[in-house]
C-alpha cells in the first residue's frame, strides 16, 4: 500500500490528485438502502450477504451491515481477515481453499467471528478439518455446486450428498448448505436469458437440497445471486442468501444489460486532462494502471461529446466532437467497465459528497 493519500477530508474534489478512485456517497447510500429494503420485504426470510470483493472496504461493509446485511461475503482469506479485523462479525468465503496455510489463517478468524467457507472436493475438506481441529474451532462448510458457470463446483445431486457426508463426519466442520452462484448469468443482456439461467440453477439447487434432506443432512443455507439476477433468485423460493456485490457501486458493463438497473453509478475514476494537442482529441491520466478493461472501456460521465477510445499504461485517449468543451487541466469522471478489479488497483477510495471530500478509506488489496 502507498501511504500517500490522493486527498484529505475537507478538500474540494478539484484538489484530489488524479488518477483517483472516488465514491459518490449519496449514490452509494441510496444503493445500499434500496437493496436492503427490497430484501427485507421478501416473505421467505431471505437475507442479504453483500460481496466485499466489489469494494474491499471495511467502512462500506459496515454501512451494509447497518442496513441489515446478515454477514459479509469474501472471495479470499485476505479479504476475510480485513473484514474481521475491522469488526465485521460474520464472513462467508464463497470460494475454495486448498492450502493448509490459508486454512490455518481462516480457522484463526473463528475466535473473533463466525466463519463459513465453500468446498467442492474431499481434499479441501481434509485441509479445513485439520486446520479447525488444530485450533479447536468449528468452521461452517457450504458445498459449491456447478449450476451453470463451469468454473468451481461439484456436480449437483449425489456427488454433493457424498461430499456432505464427508463433511458431517469430520470434527471441526459443520455442513451448513449449498453455494449455488451463477456468475455468468449476471451479464446476460436479455432479461429472459437471465431468468432462464437462474431457473435452471434454482432447480439444480432445489433437487440437491431434497437429496440432502433425504440423507439426513439438513440444508439450512442455499446461497448465491448477484446484482444482475437477485430478483430471479428471490422469486425462486429456494435461495436463502443473496450475495450481490456490484450494486453498491455499479459499472459500465452492468449498464449494457437491456433492463435498466435501479441502482446508480457510485464509483468513478477521477482523471485529469493532461494533453489537448488537437481539436478532436485529448488525453487523460487514467489508463490501464487506473482501471480494469477486461469488461470493456470506461464510459465518460457528465461530459458531452467526450468518448474514451483507447488505454495505455498511463494514458487514456479521448475522442472529442466539435462541440465538446475540454481543456487542459479539466477533470473528468470515468465509469469503469468492471468495478471489482478496478478497486483492486487502488489503495484508497475517496468518498465525496457534492463537491467535497468527506472521507478517505483504505482498500483491502490482498492476495
């Protein structure tokens, strides 16, 4: 982490050193409250477990917990450590752990928080059980089933039952349910495509949960869902926990889905125009080292006639129409293509309200 902060509370936005990652607090707070109300109003007792990988920030996690989240979701042990160190009382690591060193670190957190983690192989069960027993703690275990991602996950059905029996037989572990996340469905552009993908995922989770119950293995948790499909998981009647993450910030790729999202863009890369050598082009100081481009180029916010067309290491090339009003030294706000990996490129989030810096938050950049 660089100790040099790009801003300090009380500064104007115009004083922030660029490129910097800024958070519009009004939009962030509205997004958090909106999803919290929607989930709280469901009739089936479904809870919200926001995904910290989107923001990697304890202060934002605390806002989500205060709004009613049941626990935080993390994707690696370092994120979980940062959340627990910051006072978050419950974490689900929605990913697999294969090394004893990381299992030991995770088990150590159980002394300060309630910890759960996913598995999809008996060898992971062995590693986690050894770590839990060595430290005299109990880890909650979810079995990840492959519901369409083709990434992690044991096959739904009997394979999951076999793995659940292995978990239930190991001291230090407690089988608590299924992880049935379909991440690829989040950015299917058409609503009907997303609905069909989640219906398939829900059916696989439902059938697997029934087999587990028949085997005497209660399946108290079925977790999954994301910002693009949470309404579908809510409607399924099978999911008990929603793991939405991007809703807090949003990004340009979610904006490409056909259905308008109810959430506002709250995350921006603040950049400065450092070159304006020709009337039809300009260059800003935010390139590949300031944001992730695997989900497409950023969108310029609030600057008519300005389009971000190319990124190199430290430069962002801007195309200008004849009526674009851009001059050297101007600040522009860029909506990144994908919020999660963009956050991971920055040590600090600059929280702004109106034209003033209200706070500067550290990110939990970890491995």
